[in-house]
């Protein structure tokens, strides 16, 4: 549960099964035990079928148990994985293995990529014109957030990339890494 000034782990439960019903029941009972059902406005989840199934997904069942519609906040990582998968299948056809050849080639060539030859927003006239009025504010915001604790490395990396893309330099300098 999170809100203004609040981050609270409600429960860590062992579920009897991996079904949407088991997940929805566990979340609902935890919310009931904390007396917060009426305060819950949204739910965050990964995009597996057990959560998103239109009939028996945990999200649908939780809304039914709460007798309230909730804002669905699908994890952006998983949403982007779905988009990337659709692009890859459309472009390259379905994969025959877990090792996708284009990613393996990219990984193998990563050490040979000139990482100092990156382009910023100013490299594209049209993009530069779109951010001209707000670039200083974007940089200031991203740099101020980098001074705050970031609970995930990818949040920090996005802020650093934003600063770099806006043609500034983060406090730690500019570096690009391959995460395997």
C-alpha cells in the first residue's frame, strides 16, 4: 500500500495456488484486515494472465470482491515486454528458442560500440524544437531526483539517460552498460 507519506507492506502470504482467485482473495483479506478497502483506488500488477484474465484474473476478481472499480496500473516493464514481443514477432517471426539471435548479436558486439558517439535531443532539429522551452526544467528535475533515493536502479538509469539526452552530464558522468 502506498500513498502520500505512506509505504506499507500489508502481508506476505503463501497462496494455496497460483490462480487469480487465490491472489484476489489474499489481497482482499489483507486489505480487510488493515481496514483500508474503502481507501484503495488503484492496483499495480504484472501482466500475466493470472492477473489480467477477463473472467478469472486477479484484477477482475479483486474489483468484484471490493465492489468497486479500481485503476489498473500494469507494470511498465511487463507492458513494454509485450510491445517488444509483438514488434519482434512482426519483424522477425516467432522465435524458435529463448535466445533471440538479434539480441545475441547485439550483446556480442556491445564492446565494439563507440559509446561516446551518442546523439542527444539537439541532434534532431524537430525534437530539439519540441523541448526548447522546457529543457532546463527537465534537466533540473532529473538532476534533483538523482539526488534523492531511488528504490530501483532502472529509475535512476532513466533519470541519468534523460539528463544525457537533454545534452547535460549527470554527476556520475556518462556511461552505458550492457545488462545481461
